[in-house]
């Protein structure tokens, strides 16, 4: 442990001269101040200079304000991140809905195309059937005409 020995040398002329009250206290404060010791406003002995102590207190308050502001900033940023995440989820949901709608439209278009091809094939089949019926009708009309002519000849011969 380090001990500090403070001594003040006072000359006899200084002892007898008229001094201001508190001169010894001021001198002791100066000697202690040079040693790095100071008295506060309550006359308690302190290691730090009162000015440094005040600056330290002010810095501590500023730091507390800074920490509070950082905390508020973190809350705001946290809220913003949550909002952006929510918007991203909503955008993803809308994207999936759009993809589903597009796929549905494609499948409907394919169904219509397939249905159109089926109907065109049915039309072609019916046209061919119509042509067969027309040819058969013409053949039957010809047979009818021949039979009518035969009947007419047979009736005239009798």
C-alpha cells in the first residue's frame, strides 16, 4: 500500500504575518490537488477532479440516452422487419394465386382445344356419313325409278 506524506513548510515570517482566513485550507487543497486528490462540494476527499467527475456523470447520462435511443431504434427496425416479412408472405401468396390462375387458364384453353378437335372430328365423320347417305339415297332413287318403270311396263303389257 502506498502512503503519501504531505508536509508544508511555513516560514516564521509567514506565521506572524496577517493572513486571510482559510489560507491554510487553500494551501492544503493546492498540495492535495497536485497529488491528485480533491475535495468535493461536501468536503469529501475524492481521487478524481470534480470537473472530471462532472464530465463523467454527463457522459454517463449521454450514454444512457444513447442506449435508450438505440433500444427505440431496434424496436422500430424490428417492427419494420416484421412488416416487410408480412408483406413478403402476402406477395408470395398472391404470386401463388396468380400461378394457379394462369395454370387453370392454360388447362381450360387445352380443354377447349381438345373439345374443338373432337367436334371437328365429329363434323368430319357426320359429313362422311351424310355423303354415304346421299349416295345411298341416289342409288335407292335410281332403283325406285327402275322398279317404277318396270311396274309401268308390266301394267301396260297386261
